[in-house]
C-alpha cells in the first residue's frame, strides 16, 4: 500500500499511514493525552492500528514501555515500522493478534495501563467487508465493547487503569460492561465539537480495576474553537 508521512510535536514524531486504508483521527490524539501513566509502567495498546497512541505516549513519557496488539497484519507491520522510524523499537513492541483471544498474546494482569481507541460503529443491516481495513477499524466486527473491555480487564493489573474513548451515546452500555468486568469508572470527560454544540459527541473514560467509589466528571473538552473553525487551544497544543 502507498504510504503518507505525517508528523506530531513539530516533527519529532513521524507517523506513516496507508493512503487508502484506515487513518487515525483526532480521537486517538485526545485519548493519548487523556491517559495518566505513572513512572516506568507497562502499557498495552489494544487495537493499536498504525501505533499513533503508543508513539505519543512514548514521546510524552520516556520511561514507559509499550506493547501494541493489532488484529490486521498490514497495520501491525506499519506500527512496527513507525516504532523503528522513531527509534522506539526497544520501548514499543507490536504483536499481531486478536484481542478476543487475549490470553494467547499477553500474560494476565501484566500491564499497569491498558488503552484502547476501539471501533465505534455498531454493525447494522448492511453487509460490511470482513477484509476491508477501514471496516475492521471502524465497525464492531471483531471488537465490540464486551470483547474490548474483557480483554482490558484480563491484561491490566489489580488497581491498574484502563482508558478508552467512545461515542457519548454509547456511554450507558460502556459503563455497564466496564463494571461487569470490575473496571470501575474514575474519570470521565465529555468531548464536544465546539462550544456552541450542546451535545457531547465523544466521551473519554478512565477506569480502575477493582477501584473504589468516586467518579470525577471533568469539564467539557472542545475540539474546535467554533463550527468549521480551527482547533481549540487545548487540542492544538496536543499536536505541538
């Protein structure tokens, strides 16, 4: 596949992507900055795609060690290439595999933080190709909330954290599945397109495995300054 080369942090991170395949969006950047990893922890990126979330975390937190798990072989190979291109091969390992079979790829409770920017779109009545890179990355063909959250609960240590991003309209479902897997929500941030947009489009969630009560609702995050306008200062800073 033909590749494009994008950069973050004023060119300090290079992220190659397939021109015609799945390409990361602002969602991945928001999630990478929402995470609060500690010290020299181990992080698992479930469904890592081209590896952009792990690249950002490596850049922002030099002591972390990242493992990416990606179902699609071409995307897993691309993530490995991005790790090497940024001289992060010693800190960012990529494994190709299915998160629905998580026990075959990682040890139980072996990560301090698990992060996932999962497929958002429920499968409707139409037929969706099981081999299309974009379809697998965007639709819940192989990674519905039950599968993603069960994999996260398996991989994260006791009192470790799990961070994800979902459409706001899926919040009730996601929170129910989280608590069913002993992932207790601790921080939640609604994401709006712009300040005048009265309805949150996305929600960022941090949960703690076997965590106690106490959910912190954060102020809204706005992606754009106005409708069809530039990024908000907060989001622009995430790219710089």
